[in-house]
């Protein structure tokens, strides 16, 4: 339940950053990013479609996303998402707690965008 709330709150924070942070908006103007977070069993899943026009979020994982972060369980997701650093994601991937579906360059773009929501 807590992971669902955190993912919903993340959508709210992304929308706020899109409205108020010019550096965030500029990064989205060059190229939009569609991404999602889910547990491997898809019991918890949420997607984010981010562009210069706005941010759309919803439950589930559409098949056309640029990037998916799949966590082995909600506890791993919470642990890694609390401090979404490059090291945390790399350690999670090495320990099979996180699976990246998509291009790793999109993960780097996402991490750069997430720096603006703090």
C-alpha cells in the first residue's frame, strides 16, 4: 500500500516540478520521456508520460513506454526509490532487485529529471 502512495505522490511532485522549474521544463522540451515503475508481478504499477505539454500519470504499464523499472518486491522498490541515485540502481540491478526494461540512457535522463523534484 505504501508503494502505491509513494508512486502517486511522485506523479504529483513531477507535475509540480514541470510547472515551476524551468530546467525541468527545458529537458522535457528536447525530448519527452514515457516511463513506468512496477513490481515484477505487476501487482503495483504506475506510468508517467512526461512532455513539455504536461505530465500524465496512471495505473498499469502500457506497452509503448521508453523505460520500465521493475522491482522484485515492494520493499526493494521503497528502499531504492527513497534515494534514487545511480549507485542505488546499479546495486539493485547487480543484486537482481531491479530490472531495467529499455535504454540505460533513458534511466540517466530520468535521474537527471528527478533531481529537480527535491
